[in-house]
C-alpha cells in the first residue's frame, strides 16, 4: 500500500504539442545571457555602410550583412569550422536566434549563402570589423602600444596532400622563350631564361631516381595505391585544389598543405593589434613588414605609436631589421643561427673594407673585397679572398683553407651591419634582452594556442590567400571581443621598496621600477 502511494506521487512528464502557442523569444533568453551582453558590447550597424558598395540596385534581396557577420562570429566563438554545422547550431539555440533576430518559426539562411557572402565581401570589410573591436579594447584601456610581440603558426589548408601534382619540366628552355617572344611586345629576358634553367636543373638533381619521378617507373603498395615521392617540395609540386597553399612542416610532424597566420599582440593585456595570413612557403622574416605595417596602421588611428617589438629568430633578416630601423622601432630579434659576429683569427678593417689575418712575425695576410655574389639560394653576399702568395707558406694553411684550396675565402651577408647592430644591442644588456624574450613567449604564444584550439584557427574551410586572410582576421577579432567582455580594470597594488633597493636602482642599468620587472 505504501509503495502504491509513493508511485502515485512520482511525477512523469509527457508532452502534448499545442496547435497555437503564446510565447515570445525575448522572454525565453535570460537577462544575463552571453549574447545579450555581446549585443550591448558590439554595435555592428556600421557594417551597412561598409558593405553598401558590394550590392546593386536590382535583383533579389540578399542576406542582412549584420546577420552574416553575427553567424560567422558565433562560429568562431564556438569553434565551429563547418558552415553546415554552424547553421544547424544557430537554428537549435534560442539565444543565438535572439542574437540573429530570427524568430522561432523563421528558417535561417542556407549554408551556401554564408559561403557565397564570405567570398563577396572584400578584405577591407573584415579589417574594418577587426579595427572596430580593437578600438573598443583601446577605449577600455587594454592596449598601451609600448611593446608588441610577433609570432606565427601554421593553419591547415582546405586541400589534401593527395591532390599534389608535379610541375611541368621545360625540356627546351630556348625554344619555349622564343615561342613566348614571337608576336609579343614583351620579350623574355635572359635572366628569366636562366631562372627557368636553374629550376629545371634543381628538379632533375633533387628528384631523379625517386618514386614518382617522370623517368622512374611508378611503384604501388600492397593495396595497389601509387607510392608518392617521400620528399615533396614547393619547388616541384603544387596543389591544383588550392594553389596558394604551400607544403610545410614542423619538426616531428608530417608534411601538409598550410597557410601561416601572423599575429601582433600587445603585452599589456594580450590584445591582438594586427592579424593577417601569409604563405607557408615564405620565411617569417619575409612577412614581418606586412604584419608590422598593419600594426602601425591600426594603432596610428588612435595616435598610439609602436615603440618596441619582440620576435623570435625566424623573423631575423636584413630586410626586416631595415624596416624596423626605417620606422624607428626598437626591435629585439635574435640573429639567425648562421650569423657570426666575429671570424676567429681574422679582424675586419672597416676603413679598407677587408679582413686581415695576423701572423706571428707581425705581417698579415689581406682578404680583399672581391665583390657581391649571389649564392645558390639567392642570397647576396660580400666575398673576401686572400692571395695564394700570402697563404702558401703559412703553417696553418691546411687547417684554415683546406687541403685542396690555397687561399682563404670569407663571405658575409650584405646585411651584416644590421645583424651587427642587433648583436651589440642584445650583448650590451643581456638581462633585459632575456626578459624581453620571456615576455614574447608568455604573450603571443598563449594567444596563438587559444586561437588554434578554441577559436577555429586550426583549419581553413575556404581556399585562397584572400579567404585565409579573412579567416585569420575574424578569429583574432572574436578573441579580442571575448577578452573585451571579460575585462575589468585591475586594482593597483603599491609595493614598498626599501632604501637599499632604491639606491641600487640609481646605480645600475636595470630599472626595478619598470613594469617589466614588477610583472
């Protein structure tokens, strides 16, 4: 009997759908919902003016630009890479429907509409949205602009390694050049011919005899699949699916088709001040000018100068360092591994532009400047060489020059003065340089990790460099926006320093009152 009483008190829910409901979507979304706060934080109405030039005066009415960008933003905030899954997610969430201004009985746009609209808008629209969110961060005091940390990460392209095809090899370069010159006002120069010939020779040297080479019989595995070459290069292969994607890899990982995402992050509160996509086939040093130019542009709108940057050795090049000096930016970039500040046993004479080898009898052998030459990789170097007469009687000739060579040769990069100045800067204050390096690693690297793992930056769902740049900008914008909504001004804590520390601070180069050392 008692069991039956308990059974009667046990609730069991059943649903009986009604024909007519009296419900308002506004009442179903709590007042403290995330998307309500997002709507209050970011006003997107300026996008109507930004996108006006992309529409005509006739035809069918398109998707609301605000709806498109809101849907994209929801995808980045929830780490959704597929447009199909994104539309399904938006349709199933009441708060997202409220944010998009779609009622319960309204159908959301097709996923193909999102893809086409993304291709319609130019990069300038996505950049303006990024700058809008950055301006809100600056207005809230989250950016100081003193120091920017720069780094990059690979983004997997929307193309498979199985799509790679080998580039054609021109058998007769001279005949090909004559065919191009025939009937054309633009003539192929000899330098272009030589470049094609070098490329042809590089391919033959690198790939002859390897599986997959045109002269090598095709090999198949036990399942009948063709074995591709073990080593693939951007010089010899490309993907017709996405020609802008480049083969790249990191130590311990397999090769794949990638893009590179470049970031500049302010060290105050880790706000991204610039973001762009670049080719994974380029070195980071080739992309420093692009990401730094965007940083300068984004911050100059708010009259914030870029005083200092820090980056790893991958950004070290004469071109990059020259750009920093031209824009009066204090750069802390360690020189690349092949850089040599001094040549052991030799002393450089800047007045005569020559290297001198001191001998025991007081005389010295001169390594005179022989001109600027281009090596096999395309780098220009200054060549210094001694005469055979000066080196033939030297007891260290074999150790210094080699058994077969009878003269000493030294090559320096034409950008060595830039590397020397950077070396002297890092050597003059090693503790400060080490502290700057730690700031870089704890500033930009966690931001990159967050974007890759939680902000949809791991893989592209579009193709082409322009689309990749839009993708990086949107991911960085979503990161800044989420950080903006969580930001609250920290309380200032005053530290009492002893008199001894203050005296030490006055007599040393290290400034202990600098936030660099207090943080």
